[in-house]
């Protein structure tokens, strides 16, 4: 800016915007403090301070960055209409500041913000994004694994693929190809593989058999035993991954599809990502990073949609360059609670996962003995994604699967038609608070009474996994806390740790072997002494209530807390008043937790609000991937 009067005018507009944002409560105290640090102590201009405050606020809203041209969208989400500086003048002020750099810039020790391609971000988050993009791009387009050229004519591998993946014709989708087999073949040829699909499409079944193929191929080539790590974002998700893989391997062994030597080489226990990377109390850095990589040849991560940007960047940096990284997830589910929609960005930067680049398709065709569709490899992560289509979870309740698909494609008429059907697997109800209490007594309370009246803790935990009430909010008259208290009162609670109370752990505890999301049940002995029982990796174990890490009742949980879980039935409660969390993704995530039945409590207005809103996560990851040099797939 060469005109001092223009500088003063832009500064004044930015100052008024900061003031209004603060008065209206759109900024938190930490956002305001960051703006003051930039402007008052570091001598940055007011437009830079405003950008910093909004970048800080954006991270708290789940965005890794925001585009200046879309800053109004950020303000709309904050329910404010503060006037922002002219974009060109604002851009010039950001370029002129030594407190603003690019993610790749060296010698930017004075910078706290990054500004590139019209996007503003906290420098730390921009560097996470750039580092992640570069490492994934190298992994997707680097040298092939050793198996890449040897698999096309391996008759033993052909036989194993046919034994593991040959099922009835109903399992074949998209031009008759078993997509689970395609994923197993792609993993032999790629250092990066995304296996995506809706709930119940067989992602963990696919990965269990993929691992068996990997082990068999490694043994056939006379290589050292394959070192495999299984991980997930939460302790409960990690336990489910291990249990699911164990179940698939046992079934395949019993059916004669799998050799014991191959099955024995596959781990059955998964870890949280924090434990895998080596969480160090009081430190941001993990024990494993790019300089001290993980000691594994193949790393599988389930529920990748729940992994935020900083954690994914640290994970990818710690996976050795010559190891294979397999990410499982559903891009239509709610993204991570913290900043970033990494899986969504990776899917946007890859093909649709329904075809393979020609070289991969030719090998897959030879192995499967049938044509495999090929595609032009133009996207940054071409060939790194296989999308599964067939849903298995809700096969006993077709109406639930049809409803989820209608929500996915934003088919409002189909959603309403399914909800208004007389199918016993699905009910749609609404009314006043008394009517909601009646629905809870009818549809939820009997399941919780069955927990209380069970014969032993193990049976109680099994009963407790049958049904879960889900809410969009944690607090308020439609929130989880309110209805957990209601359930306790209806069940006759006289003490906090009453007999049959379901509890959910809210913080990871390595010492206990209990993790965020683990569910236990309070059980009183003949003397009335209470213990809390959990299913752990070592079997059924009990703790005294005072020994437990942070926890809360688990009759009712938020949809976010239930992500990655599945139940026979769910009851979903949406609030009457509008809330930013109401979205199509929240509806889809909640309703796909159910295997056999669901009750939706939502007024038509609340349902419309949820269907109208998409979860918005602003990110530059896809753009960074597309900006990297093209490479042949």
C-alpha cells in the first residue's frame, strides 16, 4: 500500500470489524488475545491482526484455513455481519507483513500466519497441510512395492484371491468385479491405499483378507515376516477393529479359505493412534516421527474420517517411506471434531475409486481372470482409492439402507417417503416434551431395564450394546446430559453408581487400559458394594468407581461420541431450535449406526434444517495436492 490515506482507511475498517466481532461474541478471548499480540506487541497492521483472529477462530470451528473471498461465509456461521476490508487491499496488507509467510518459506521465523492461493491460516496448520500433501503425493507416486511386478502371473496368489473373495453373485458390484478383491490387489502395488465406503460395506472384512494376501505374498517371496500395525483414533474404535479382524480370520479359517500360517501372522489387537505414535505426557511431539519412524511394514488405520489434520500429518510422517499405509473410512460421515476434513480432502483429490489406472487394472484383470475397468490417471492420488459399494450392515432392514442412501444423494422426497412408510424398522415421531418422554419410555427404557435386570455383568454389557439414544447436542432439553439424568430417574437411581448404570469413559487411560468411548456397567454385589465392569483386551475386568478416569452415563450420547459404533437399534433426538451441528452428515452418521431399527424424533422443521445444511470444513489440502507436480500412475 503506497497511499497512507488508504492504509489508514483499511486499518479503520479492520479495527471496527475486530471491535464488532468482539462485542457480538463472535470471537473467543483467545482469538482477541492473538489479534492483540499481532497488532500491539508484534507491530502487525490491523488487517493482519483481523486475519489472525479469524484464522484462530476458524480452527476452533473445524477449518484448517479460510479463503479471503469466502470470509463472509465464516461470518455467517458466526452469526455476525461485521464489515470486512476490501479483498484486494486486505491481500496487499497480508503480503506486505513480515508476520505472514507461506507454508514452504524458509527464514520465516517472525511469521505466525500463512497466506497463499488466497487462503489465510495459522502458519502451523498450513505447514501441517503442506507437509501432509507432499508426503502423500510421494507415497502415491513413488516407487512400487516389491510385489508390484511379480503378482501378475503368480498362480498361488490367483488361487488365494479366488478362495478369499469368491462369493455369490449378489456380492459382485459394478461390472461384476468384487471390489474387496480389487482393494487387496491395489495394496500389493501401492504405498498408499484409501478403502472407502458406507457403514457395513465390508471395509474391515476387506482389510482382514487384504492382510492375509499381503502375508502370503511376503512369505512366497521369501522375505522377512511382515510387521503389521492396526490402529484407530479412539480406544473403542481400535478394539472394534481388532475384534472385527479376528472374527473374519476365524470364519475364513473355519471355512477353509485361509491357511493357519497366514492367519497367525496377522495381529488381532489394534492400538489408538496416540499409543501407536508414542504419546508423551506434557509434550506435543510423539516418540515416532520422520526421524524415528514406526517399526512396521504395513499400517492400517480405521475410522480415518475421525482423524484431524495435525494427527494425520504426524501419522503419515512417522510411517516409513517403504511401508504401506491403508486408510479406511466413510467420507460421508461427520468429519473429525478438531480441525480438518482430511479424508474428505483425500477423496476429492483422488478418483471415485470405481476404476484403476490402466497398469493396475491390467494386473488386476490377470489375477481375477476378468476385465477390470480402467481410468485416466489425472487426479493427484490416482489409483490410491478403492470404493466399496455393497452394504452388509443393514441387510435385515432395507428401509434403513435406502434412507441412508437418500440422505447421501439429497433426495428429499425419498427421505420423507421412507420416514412415512409403515416399515417396522423405522419410525418418525415428534411432538411436545411429554410426547418425547413417552417415546423414551416406549422405545428406549425397556432396553435399559434389561441391562439392570441382567443375570451378570457380561450379559448386562451385551444388553447395553443393543440400543443407544443419540442426540445432536450435549446440553439443553434435547441434549445427552438431560436425557441421561431422565433415564437414571426412571430406573430408580438413588446413588450415583446405581446397579445397572451404563458408563462411558471420556478420557484415555493407558494405566487402566480404558479408552475414550469404552462402555462399562455398574454392578452391585450382595452387600451393595459397586464395581464397574468393562470388556477389555484381557477379558472382563472390574474397577471401583473411584479408580476410573473421567466418565459419564452412556444411555444417551451425542452422535459424535457414537461415531464408529454400531447398535441393533438407535433413537435419534434432534432439537426443536436450530443448531449449527444439525446437518445432513449428522443425520447420515446417526442413522447408519443402526443395524435393524431406528426411531427419529424430529419436527419437520428440524428435519428440514438438517437436510438443508452440509457440514462445512474449509481446507486447502486438495488444492495443495493438485498444485504438486503431476506424476504418471
